[in-house]
């Protein structure tokens, strides 16, 4: 092979690599949206719009499966017990510096309470629950950003789940198909946050906020992630839903998950009642 030909091949290879890198970066910076709604009884898809098969960090939506684990393992007792005291060693924001019970943990999204549940479960039992649940990629090893698998795997770490998988998981939960007690199912339902929708819709769900990590592994505030997942009951129909937004700009007025939640509460009755 001549030196000239070899040089051309190298240049072409470098050009292709640069193009692929540029394409990858551009794709990574695109907004990702999904709205998925299914009939709770039949599993029929009512609406599936956007990119619903791509996995992202579950963030605080993972509090729902954590509640299921906690009640099944008798770590949690009911919506009001146990009441655990805040400790300075948790080093949390002012918002989380308060004594907390399960209903407050879920409604106010108290991270340290989640971490106390997983510590009490222990690494083996926690990992087994996630695998038995078939939750997302089932990876609770931790690692990205120096995160610990037992207490942080769902927080911009190793555990990821898609909107499709969120809805499928919640259907298994509501159908009693998860390996937890019927009592744990009912107690989780009773403790979960509830919202009043339009047209007599009763909505139960959990938000989750976070951000993507950049090429250096650090949190990128310009790529925020917002979730709202749950189930809802209308006069004629019950549904299971997930809405996801991965944006390309900062959300400074309120958490991105609140924006996603509020839009879903507004949109869901209109979407379902038209079908």
C-alpha cells in the first residue's frame, strides 16, 4: 500500500470518526419526550407518543418500588409509620431536614428515607427485589459519579428504566403479579401521592427529577430529566401512565418533574376521554 493511499485511508477514517462523534453529540443534545397511557385492565395502548423505549435514570419514581419492598419486608408499617427522625449526618437540603413517615416520604420525595429503607434491606435483599421485579436494566451496582449501589443506584447511577418498562412494571404491580404480599400492594397504594384531575379523574403517581451526565461523568443541568408515572381512575376507565421529558435547557422556576406532572394531570383526562 502506498504512503499516499495509507494517508487517505487514515484521513477518511478520522473524518468518519469525527462525523460519528458529531452525530452522537447532536443526538445526545436532542429533547426526548414520551407519553404512554394504557388501559389498566386490558393492557391496550391508549396513547404511545414519542421515544418510549429508551432507558433513563428512574430518580424518585423509584420510591414506588422501594415502598413495595419496604412494606413487603415489614420495614414500613402503614402510611404513617415508621416515623424516622432526621439526622445531621444525612447532610440533606433544608427541605429534607425533617422527621418523616411513609406518606411524607413519598409526597415530599425525601431521599434519606429511601436510603434508610435500602440500608435496612441490605445489599443482597435489595438486589434480589430489583431482579425479581424485573425493574428496568436491574443494575444496582452503582458507580457513575462515584455513586453507591445500595443507597444511590437509582439516582443518576447504574439503574435505568424506559417509559415502556415503567408502565409494564406498574401493570404487574396493580395486577398482583409482583413477588410481594397483597398487603404490601394495598399499603403502597394507600401511601402513594394522589392528585385531583379534571372531569372527576383521580390520579396516583410519583415524580422524579434529575439530569443526564456529561462526557466527564458530571451532572449536566442543561439536560434535566423529568418523570411522572402512576395510575388513574375515571368514571368509565382506569389507566396506567408514564410521561418523560429530557430537556435541553435548565428548569429554574420549579423542578422539571413538576412541569411534567402538571402537564400530565391536565392532559390525561382529555386524552383518555377522547378514546
